[in-house]
């Protein structure tokens, strides 16, 4: 197996490790969960970079990489929403999860029409994913034992990420709009 695909699988394997650590009965659980999530986020950037740099892109990698990204972010948000410490993330979490489902379905439908390229990943989507990862790591680090300004920064970043999420969804829907027909 090639290195970029190994990194993608590593990201998938880090998801249950993140969940396990998140629920450890320790005041440091969120901090260590943040480290695991940050490592997963780094593999997100690194696998794509290496696939292009080493010319090891594959159709399976192109399929699995965004799934790993979406699972990583959405699962983290779901578990965080269930934690009373993260009291203000339900709305951005719902926006982010709803967008991921909508855009995934849109891409599948456009692929059936042979127009997958019209909804290819944009630069703004990459910024959105990076913002989501940074926001989640910041919020996880901002446990009750850390300064409150970190929590505030995390919330601001997550709400910005949710705004970028809506923006990119609108971009993809606009690109696909000419192909929407009601039969």
C-alpha cells in the first residue's frame, strides 16, 4: 500500500481512538483528544500533498479521502455536541453535517450525469476543512482548565467554518443548477 493511502487509513483508524480518549474520565481527556484530532488533520493535508507529489493518486484514494475527512469532522462534532461543556456548537455542527450530506449526494448525482468535475473540490472547501479542524482542536484544548479566551476563539472559528460551509455548498449547488430538472 502506498504512503498517501496509508495516511488516509490512519485517519480512519484515529476516529475510534479519538472517541475512546474523548470519553476517558480525566480532566486531560479533551487535551489528548485534541492531539489525536490534530494528528488526523495533519494526515488529511499530508496524504493529498504526497499523492500529488509522488504521483500516487488513485481513484480509490480520491473516493476514500473525502469520506475520511467528513467522518473525522462530523463524528468529533457529534460527540462534542453531546458534551455539556461545548454548549454553543449545536447550530454550526448541524450546518456542517447537513452540508456534508448534501454535497456528497450532489457529487454522486453529478457523477451519474457524467459531470462530476463541475462540483470538484474547490480551494474554499479546503480552507473550510482546515478551519473546521483548527476550530475543533481549539475547542478541545479549551477545556475548563484552560483560559476562557481559547474557548471564545474556538467558537468564533467554528462559526466561521459553518459560514464557509454554507458558502461552499451554495457554490456547488450553483454549479449544478443548470442540471436540475424535475421530471
